[in-house]
C-alpha cells in the first residue's frame, strides 16, 4: 500500500517543516483570496431577485438578465415603480416629463410643445369622446389623435392580416346583431322584410329620377341558435389566430410600441391587451407601464371586465 505523504495543516510534520508549509500557503492563497472577494461581493453587492447574480451596489439592472434591482418612485402618487417604466399603473399617469409622450423625443423643462412633433406636453383631448390623453391614441375610444398616429393607421390597414382581421371582425359584428330563428315563421318573416326593403329603396330611387334603379340585395341568412353560435365561434377563432400573428414584439421605445399596438386594434370586437411584462390584462397598451416588452390583443368574452388591470 502506498503511504500518504500529504502534509496537512496542524500536523506535527506541518509545524516541523516551515518550507513545505510556505509552499502550501502559496498554493492555496489564490483560492482563499477568491473566496474572500466573493464573500465581500455578496455582502456589498445586490443579488438579482430573478437569476441570483450579484451586481454592483449602484447597479439599477442585473448585468446578467436585465431584471430591475431597485424600484423608483412615481412623482405623482409616490407608488413604487420599475425604474424603466414611463407610466404609473397606480395613478394612471405618464411620468417621464422629459420625454414627449407622443413621439418619444427628449424635451427641455420649459418646453410646452414638443419641438419634434408639435404636440402639447399636457395631453390631447379626444374630439370624439372628450377624454384627455397622454398618448397618440385615445385610451377610451381608440381614435388616432396625432398626424403620426393617423399615418400609422393608414400603413397598418394595408397589411393583409389587418385587412382579414377587419373583415372578420365586421362579419362577427353582423352575427352578434342577428337573432336566431325559433320557427319557420321567423324565416318567412325575414324574407318578407327583405322584399319590403327592396321595394322601398326602389320607390325612393324612382322619386329621385332614376329610371331603372339597381338595388343591391342584402342576403341575411337566418340561423338556429346552435348554428349562429357555431358561426360566431368560427369567426372568433379566426380573429384569435390573426391577433396571435400580429402580436407586438419587444421594441426599444414604449411609446412606439403603444402606438403600433393601438393602430392594430380593429373596430367591432371587445378586446383587451395582454402585456408580456406581467401577463396582465389591460383595456389597452395605454394602461401598461412597459408595453415595449411586447404583447398582444385578445378577445374578451362575457363577464371579463374584472380581469382588466387598469380599469377604474
């Protein structure tokens, strides 16, 4: 059997052989220094709550995963907010007073109007519903309020997915307005109403001097309750698929992300915005503090308003 000749600290041989002891200390010194430095970092640094990485005491975000390490304070209500958030979800106010909320341009303290887009620092009142808004789209009715927003809507409307979305949403809205038939009498009544409509339109056109008026027929097929629900479900499934394809990816600017998401919203469907930050459901990205992390529109079913985070 081979004899173990390792000299261990504290043994008689260790104490008796100073040269070998010094060599052992030199060998273990780097490891001891590294361990000491690690413990100092643990004591002085800031551990990331997400991944555990120890960061410098002054760091605001984790150097490894980017998670915020310190919370900021809302200047309006005093609530704790993420340091990179530009909107307080507690008091529902835009808080980055040095950045234009409509285009993202940095503004000087004394500027009342943005020198880039010309919009006022205090917000814009929607001409449709009279709501005061901090962003380019009305948070209440979705109306585009700035020239940039109107141009963005025009560009989005050219996208094939948006065109299909708008068409499907319109078809779903028509289905929602229909009443299912309960008997054959309902079918006959609907047919007579269609004939009456065509006759009235014909008489009105002749009164205006149109010799041979051409009346467009509006086919409205009557469905049973089960058939009507099946048609609605098919349309909602298609809308969900389109909205998934149109999900907003992470973007550098929260303002650009809000504007792009609002420009995508179709009319005629009850929707909510689900953000990637907290997977919270908002009535729109205008109520999300960090929309630049991405998100998507989802269809709201019945009795789901309670799930919307920013509704007052």
